[in-house]
C-alpha cells in the first residue's frame, strides 16, 4: 500500500506570477479535473473534467445537427496502406502514430495504426459509397478519441490520446466546400464566445502551419494568461487532395465523372485547457456559467438553527426546477468557510449564502466567482434573479478576457521591437509578413514564435516585412503557442 | 474507378424463412445502417445506424445520472503488466486483444493492449485515489469503443470493435455492490422494454459463462426470430477479485484497512442487432417508436394539387413542435408508392398519407409499420393522436415480441426431447440442471446449446438433471446464441 503514502497531494496552488506551468498543474490536480495514467502521456479525465467536455459536446452536437450534419462512427484502426495514400498526410502523421502489429497471438499481415485523424479511412468509404451529385453533400461527424504519440505532454493541452469530434464533408463544388469550412469555423467561434466566454482571433494558417494534406486550414486562436496562444479549433478546406488520392468520384450534372470537394474540422478536450488558462486565477478555476457543471452552490449558514435547512432546500428545489445546475452543500463535516474556499477553487460561478438573518430579511448573499464581489439578492424571484446574474457573469467574463487579450496584443514594426515584446511581455504580435516560408521558419528558429494566423480582418501596418525587409503581403498574428 | 462496378448492391431482401443470416445482412445493408470497413471485422456505422445508438445512449445516460453515476474517460491503451494482474481476467482476454508495439518509429519497452474492457486500468487508478470509506461509493461510467479480436464477425452482433458503455463502481460493503449490480441490470431491462420494446429473460450466468474475473455475472437475454438467444447486457459483481489484485484499500469505519467491493456493467451496439432480429420482417426493419430516428413520415399524395404542400407542411410543423421526430418527404423524384416501400423498409413506425380528398374530409391515412394496418385519423389534434398511436405501437410491439418468445420457449424434461426441440423448433429450453460445469460443457459440445442464464424466477420442473441424471440444482434457460 506504499502508493498511498506516495500520493501526490497538491496542498496549495502555486501563484501564476511565480510559475505559470506549475499553477496550471496545481489547478487541474487540486480541482480533480484529471489525473496522470500509467501510460506516459495519456490522461484520465475525472468526473468534474469530463462534465466540462460533456458541456462542449452538447453545445456543438446541437449546432452540428441544426446545420444538417449527422453522426457516424468509423473504425479505430487504419491499415498502413490507406494512411500512405495522400503523400503530405502520411509525412505529417506517420512519425506520431501508434502501430498495432498483433491481434491476439497472431502477427498481422499489415500494420494498423490507431487513428490520429480519420480522413483516410473515411475517404476509402466515401469512394465506395458515392455515385451521383444527387447524394451530395455528405455532412458527417464523429465523436471519438485519437492517438498521436507525443514526446512532451500536458493534460488537456497536449496528450498522446485526446477526445475530439471530427467532421468530414464532401461537396459538389469548391464554393460549397469553402462555405462549409467557414461555416464550421464560425460555429467554433460561437461556441467559444457563447459557451466558454473566450474571444477568438480567427484566420487562415500559413502554409507551413496548415494541416497535412489541406489546401487551406482555418483556425481560432485564444490568448492565455501567460501570453501564449492556444490553437482551439481548426477547419480545413481539403479541396480535392484526398478525393483524388482515394478516387472518390460522382456523376456530375453534365454526366461527366467529377471529384468532390472536401472539408474536415475538429475541436478537442484541449479547449478545457484554454478555459483554465484564460479564466483561472490564483484561487483556482473560474468557470464560465454556461459551461460550469455546478452553476450555483448554496451554502447554509448556521444550518442547525430552526428553519434554515428547510429554507435552503426550498431554494434548491426552486433553482433546480428552473433548469439551473445547483448544488446544496449542507454537509456538517465542513464549516461554511471551508466550503467557500472549496467551491471558489472549483470555479463555481455563483455562491449563495443563506443564514437565519437573511431568511428573516427575505434576502440571500451572493458571491460572484469572477469578480469575488458580494451582493445582496432578494429571495423572491430567486430563479429569475440568479439566471440573470449568471448571464451577466458570462458576458463580464467574455469582456474581461477580451480586454486582457487586447492589452497583450501589440503592433510591431521592427524585428527588434518584436523580440523585446515577445520576451518582456508575451502576447500576440500583429505584424506585416512577406508570405515566405523561409522567413517564417527563421523567425521561429530564432525566437520560438510562430505565425498563429493570417486574420480575416486585415490591417495595413506598413509595406515591408519587419523580419526580412521584403515587401509585405499579409498582416499576421504571431505568438508563442501551446 | 472499378470499385463502382463491384459495388455490393443489395437488390432485394432475402426472405427470413429461406435464410435468416442472409436476411439480416440484406436488411442492415439495404437500410444503410452499417457497412464493412477495409479492416476485417471492423464496421462503419452509418448515420441511420448511429442514430439508433444515440437513442440508446441518451436513454441510458439519463438513467445512469439519475442513479448517481458520473461519466469519466480512461485511456484507450493498457500496459500488458496491468492486464496480467488478475489471473482469470488475463486468461479470458489476452487471446483476443490487439497489441500496440510501436509509437511513431520507436519500439515500446512494454506492449500496450487496446482496451478490450477497462477493469484493469480503472482499478490501477482507484488504487491511487481511494483513501477512506467517506469517499465511497465511486459510481463511474464511460462511453467508448473496445477492441476484441474476433475470428467470425457480423455487424453489430460480433465485431472486432464495438461501441459500448462500461460502468465501474466500488462500494464499502458486499451488500451495496450486490445491490448496484442488480440495480444496473434492472436499468438494462427497463431500457430494453421501454425503449427497444424487447422483453428480456434475466438471471445469473453459470460459472462457465461468467465474465473473466467476476464473482457472479448477471445477464439479460433476448430471443431472436430464428430462435437464437442474444446476450444483450451484463452486470458483474466482481467482489474483491480485482480490488485485491490491484491493492485498492480504504480506511474503514473501524480504522482498519479494507478492500472495497466492485461491480462493472456494460451494454453495446450489439443491442441494435437485437432490435433488427426481434422486430424485423421480410419488408425490412421494424423500429420501435421510441428508438426510431424517424417516428413518422408524411407522404403527400397528388402533391402538385393546390393546397396539398401547404397542408402537409403545416402538419409537419405541428408534429415537430410537439417533439415528434417527423420527416416530410415531398421530393418529386419518387412516386408515393416508391416512398411507401422505402420507409417501410427503413422501419419508420408510422406513415401519414395526405391527399386532396383527405384534406377535404379533415382526415389523414395512417399506416402502421408493425401491423401494416391502415387507419383513418382525424386531422384535428394530429399531434396528440399521433403520440398516442406511437405509444400503442410501442406496447403492441413489446407484447408481440413477448408472445413470439413465449411460443418458442419449451419446458424440456429429457435430453432427447431437448435435442429434438433445439433442432426442429429452436428457442429457449427451460430445463433443470445439476449445476456442474462438466455436464454443461458436454451438452454444449454435443448440441452447440449453452446455458443462457439461471433465471431469477425459478420453477421446479423435476428433481434430476435431464442431461446427466444427477440431482437437479437450478432451473435454467438454454439456447443456441449469437
């Protein structure tokens, strides 16, 4: 039973100013989101962490279905020969896949990889199914886990296995595929803002950073507290790269055989890391209300006094009936003070304290997790008041994150200025860029900073690329990234 | 493009009386539930098939949460050394697991198996987490896929990968673990009856048939049209077999270290095979209304006539607003007759036909898929009428399945009678049994028939085991099984 003593118990949360990475590790462990598994680089998602993923799933799944998509399931294992069909794709993924070589006691004739993403196996099936333009578009999505063998891993942010959804669509025309690519990116932006309260910078990836096999990759990028960016969702226009490699054809309107136009798009458990690093503080998690598994915790004060428990139980029932995710903590083991700390650490957006005097006065004390403010609320119409306050918290958190991001976003006009800023006050650098891969690679090699995206909203900051002096082509967002 | 010509198009559905296995294959292919993947034994679940799984997931997930369970996620890959810790378990599963031996280009120091089930990895974490009885019970569940390398596979019924849920709980006392084991079995029974309209025989597995590592396995067994049984869900009381092997301990109420009592329980995509083989007929699928992705299809008649499309669109909106999963097929490519066939084949429980004369008379023609009867319904209060009719269909299907099962259930008192019945009119044999594994093994070797369960509802059919003549111990249900 030696493992009991060895237990890695986090006693306190490191201050983020002192060591951001350690702060992150402390928070995810101490709030019971996740644990390390016996297989290096693989995480166990505990109930409180999984509930966050269920919130994301439920938001996205609804929007996918509203936009005409259906869920499907394709096999976990992909034959090596399929992976090899699209040249750029195999070069991008082969170095990081897990290989199954034996089934039971027999060695397999052909190795199978555990899916790192499913373009290849899905295209092999689309090629079998598609016959005519009348069947198009195929608008399919799957929820599953994928494996990518990573060397340096951190829970949620980069793990050898993660949970995600991957959408895979094919269309009659290039225009429709491009529309779909951007439609899904927009759903990700909406999810980030409306559910996670995280503002995103959206745009196209440079060719160097795009998905292996894509014509164009679009991305949403969030800025963390420490000034590093987190790629939070991508949508790829795959054009006909895979449909040609996999010989997917259909009889077009003119009777000719044509190749369809293809997209794929994905979001993963990585988003949970973003929620932690955008909203969290030195007391722990700060969860946006629409995502929080517990939106409101009720803590009775002097709960042994007559009428208190009855009162808070009635309040609990009222909030629950209104569809609010509410928890009543009437345990007698812990003091109210202990409970305040516990639910603050766990990021519960709103705490309601109710004691004998509050009951007498027809009020309740409400403590907001995001601002740590306390306000007195009328007991009457509690559900309506609480709902409105949760909404206020959501928009305040989104606004706070936007301000924090904008404060860490700099226009840079010279390479020197760029280097200073990226070291002294990390964040997004907005800069002009020549568009050349060699220039981008050199900046990365020298500074560790990458182009996060060529944003949809372009600004003209000058005529030359500050990194190489050549004529500027695009304005880009650059940052160190997770 | 040669694969286009080779396409395995099912033109017609084989009659089930002629070849039940071929009927099954025809139905799943022609109704687009599933397809074969490039990896032998692995299936692709298409949208119409996946929607059935989503129905099952949504029913069960709600019930799991109502009974206090939370969802979690444990890694896909399990180190060989963990699998080896429980002796019976490794013997049961090692011959059928897929082994990952390489990550990227490197050979792994230890092989990892793709989870065939997750008791071992979950127990390794429980051992790390648990400290005191105050934390018990752990009531966790996960939705995922598992891989078991199968030689002979059939979509849904037996595949090398399938989707399932696996619940894993630990409890302070043996009584609580036994209660949990039966609670979850009862939820499966409820799901089968209330959602799938399938009556189940429930009971305990013989030791020979129980889960590798279990103290006792409980099962629900359904009878298919062809008289073969389908094990449809199992719930295992694992006692302290794994908790001891994995050194999971807690400080008990007396201060002593104790091992918790353990259960696991699972249901899979196999249930979809059961729905097909219990309810289907020679026209194709017959889906129970509460599971059906499309509950009602509206087919307009003479839809070019003035007012018809307006009328059916209003009907569609009305039914949809009432929460009915309704489809309006107003395509002009296909005739109403073609549509009747198509949705009958796809098992849509109710078809509404509405033409100019119906509109004039304020009625609609309703065709039930289960009985193929046609009835005239009043257009007024359509949503209410349709909902009631869908409920009637559900209970009629459940009753029909019960009658069909009971007609194929025989009391057998001699081995000869047993052998004749099992060949001439396959079904459930109810028989007494001595309780000995050797006897059970011999019957299986000679007839291919296995003990499906020792049912909770015991009857005394005699004093001796008809197979070996020894004193009888239990009444059992026996059948050939999928």
